C-alpha cells in the first residue's frame, strides 16, 4: 500500500511553483494582484489596517514575494530592496562607525568598490583575504571587534567556492555576524542560513527573477535583532523597498526557479566539459567540474546543483577574449546573469581598473536554450577570434 504522504512537508519546488499556494481571498485568483497604491487609509478607529501606511514602508505584493523567499531560505524574516546594491549598502550602513569587516579580495565589483570606499573614508575598517582561504580569513579576525564577515560563494567571476559552515564558525568565534552572497546558486539549492550564515544576501535580479526584467535585492535573516531592525529603518528612510510591480514580476519568475536552475546547471555542466578540450581555451572555471578545487564543497552546499555560471580564460591576447564575445551570435554581450537567455561578458572591461581579473576571462551565464546551439556559437566565436 502506498504510504499516505498528504501531511508530509511539501517540496520547495511545489511551494515555489504555487507561490505558497497563494489564492486571492475575494476573487479566488491564483495569480497575485499587484498592489499599486502609494498610501493606505486608516480604519474607523484611525489605526493602521496593515503594518504599513505608505508604499515606502512596504505593500502586500512585496510582502508575498518576501514570504516566498523566506520560505525557501528558511528565514525568520526577509526584506526586498530596489536592487542588490541597495540591499548590500543597507547592511554596510547598519554597521557602527569604524566597524571592522573581513571580506574576500575577489567578489562582485560593486560591493567590493563600496567596501574600499568605506575603508578609505574611515567609515569602516576592512581587511581583505584571498577568496576561499579560510586560514587567511581566520588570521584577520579581531575577537570582540570584528562586526561582519562577508562571504561570496561561488565568487564572481572566478567561481571559487567557500565553505559556509567553516566561515560561520570562524565569524561566530570572534563574535561577528556572517553574511553570504550566494547569488549564483540560489535557494532552495543553497540555503546559507542552514549552514550557519546570519544573513543571506541575493541579487534577486539574477536567478530568483530569471527573466532580466527586474532589479531587486534580497536579505533573509536567521534571527531578527537590533541590526535587522536598523536595516529595516534604513530601507524605509532611503525609500528602497521593492516596488509592487517589480515584486509581482519577481513572484512570477520564482514560480519557475527550480525548472530554470536545473536546466541551466545541466547545460552549463555539458558546455564546461566540452570547453575543457577546446584548442582556444586555456582554462575553464566551473565548480561543477570534478577537477575544480571547490567541487566537493559546492556539491555538498548546493545539493549537486552548481548553477549556470562559468568562466573561461581564452588563449591569445586580451583582444582575443574581447573578440570572442563580439563574434558570438546567440550569446548576448551583456552584463548580468541568471536569466533565461545566455550572456557573455569580458569581465575586465566591465569591472574596470583596480579589480583583480584575468584580462582573458570571459564570464558566461548559461540560459535555457539548447546547449548544443550555444556550444556551436561559442566554438565559432573562439575560432574566428583566434584567426
């Protein structure tokens, strides 16, 4: 007899696909409405009807998107921002003046720029370590002084993997909080809070939305407290809460998240494997390859779903790499990642001076197209650029 599983917990794929089984109470609609109002009338007793009275605080559509993310993150509270950078900046601004931060020297260039800027101005004291080097991270910790450890895994754009659980142990031993950026491997495949992170950051523009039509940032926390309250206050005062229409688009995108990531992981793995033997490719950087130094950690942290991001280092000159991107016909030469369409980017051109990026590195965001079509396009572009 088949075991009765009607009371068993639903899988993340099911909860995402149904947006937590959302049903509009008045109409029965299975697609959530877009709450566009900028202000909200109080009740007959002049008390607020909801926890917000103005769009800058929040709205029903944004709260549903936060609930969906919080559910798959395993968070007690989630906040959505108008961009990934506004979410990251809210965390940094919530730190006290002169707070000590430990971060990797290779990471998303926008956050790295802000950390350097705050360090130069004296707003924060920041020490950088080689990405993924836990011994170096540990050596920089100042027990009782370090306030925040920032981890990006896999790191952009070389996809070095950091052990989140080990980083959490290091941070907590010094009394610091750990924030993780796992944008390239979104929940439910990587649930950083389960591995010990205090705050999980995502550029929701990327895989969570997945359609390149929203900019959004997400913060999810393992426990609320003084710092979390300060971040919420900063979001309100800056007016950076995610607007309702963008939240609606984000909900729509998350309903296909598992399908997209599984397809993108499968395609990226096939393409990375084929590129290993390409005569114009010097190196392939992808955690899904067994020979990648962080493969075992990534497999454990991401349940075997390594995502659709990989980078290649081309042979020849920097111009050869740029020409490869120029000669692609299917890959869009555009900045971003995680969408249904495939993108190619010469990272050094985009990140600009002052960032440690190999001049021949091309970052590939693999979409949901035919992997064979994408490989043919790459092969033709690599061959033409080398001529």
